[in-house]
C-alpha cells in the first residue's frame, strides 16, 4: 500500500454510525437485491413440491384473497381455520428462498407496508420506545419479519405484545424463520418459563413448511475462499486503484468495533462500500463476538458486498461446539452466506 491512503480505501473502525429512529422506519423495505422479487421470478425446486405450494399460498395471502381477522386477539382460545389467521409463518431451512417469497409478498401488497429483520423491529422499539414504535407501525396493511428470532425473554414478551396489538388493529403479518414458532427460544433461554407466550404467538400464524436444499451451495464450492496476506493486500491495492471502494481492516479490529456500536447501525457502517477486505481471520471462541458477526454478515449479505479475507476460511470461524448449540441454525445460515459472499 502507498504512503498516501486513497480516499476510496476506508477503515470501518473510523465509522461510528448512530441510531436514528426516522431512518430505521424508512429502511423497513426489502434488501436491494430483493427490490424486484416476485412470485413469478421465484423458481421452485421440482424435487420439493412444498416450494411451489408455498409460493401459491403466500401469493394468495399477499393479494388479500384470504380473510384477515379483524380485532383478532393474540391470546384468543377460539379455534380458527388457517384462512382466518392474520399471519403466515414460513418455516424452513436457510437458502430455500424464504426471503425472496417474503419480499414478493411485500411487493404485491397494497397500502402502507413494512419489511425488516427481527433485529430491525426490536431496534425500532429501542429507538422510539414501545408505544411510539407501535404507533409508527399501526395501520400498516402488511408487516414482513425476516428471520424471526426470540433469543431472550424480553424480546419474547415485547414482540408478542406488539404483534398482538398490530394484528388486533387489522394488520397482516408474514414471517420467516429457520425454527417453527412454537420452538423459538429453545436452547437459548429458559423457554419453558415463557411457553404460554410462545405458543400464543404461534397460534396466530398459519405455519407453512417449505423444504429444499440451500440454493447458495448449488453454485459455490462449499467453503469460503481465502487469500494469503500478500495476495489480499495486492488485490486491495489493484481494486482501489481501479476506483473500487474497499473497507480494509483486521478481523479482530472489526469484531471489537462491532461491539462498540448498535447492531441496528451495521448496515449504515458499510454504506458506500463495494468490497469488504478482512485480514487475519481466525476462529472465534466467544459466543458474543460470534453472534455480533452473524448480525453483521446478515447486513453485508443484504447489501451483497463481496468479502475478501486472509487467514482462516470464514466458513470455519465458529469455534468450540457453538455450531451445535442453541444457535446452530443461525450459525449455519451465516456460514452459507459467507461461502456465497467470499466466492462472489
């Protein structure tokens, strides 16, 4: 690298994005690469019929051909048919097209609508406060929640209450997750203590199982690409000279910085970046760091920013036995995305 650092090579640790409630609300739209997602452009795998049936069912839901329950109570004990439920919940593994279908539903729906990850909605509550967050979303025709997760009791109670209020006012909710709604939280906190709330939340959704294999693995090598330190430096230099905007940092510096800012700002952290270059990647043994990395990679994937890295293959960064623990599906999804991004 030259002594004079070009303007288009940046350090993420020099960026300190802040939480802005108005921007969080405005950002509740599908990721850029799903802006034009449609039910027609979704290509179901013929080996898994549930993909096509899910596409058809969600299209019906989004178009409003299913009856929405007005003033539905989240904790109602009344038996309801699937067509009467105010929510649909896509349960399936990573890489089967759940986010594509969710974005397609958002694109079809009329009226005011919102699309975001579970983290974006909890961040909105953190920024606005519960009452103002509910008021900001109230009256929406559709709320889409991608990667629905309940990793702690506080989020369980808050999201249960918020969705109950919004559904009671007539809002439809479509969500995706790698875990069936009645199993959310298992292996991560004392789910039994909150079983009633979790089951009540699940009862408001028509759960649709979508099977299949990870589409990202169909075109990737199954392991994250790795460069030597010298090759990485040379690749960064050549790309910067060609006008590419590169964020170039050590892996440890990025992990430390992620802990100093709010996860809801991770997307703003990488704003304007064309490539993320990470030096000296290594295995992570601290689960807090691992979960922050997962949240960060989700945003990098949403922005479709390629990753160049030296050191350990990023598909092998989750150390110990954490890959087999309560966050297993979250880590496996992240590995899938890391393979895709490093092979882009």
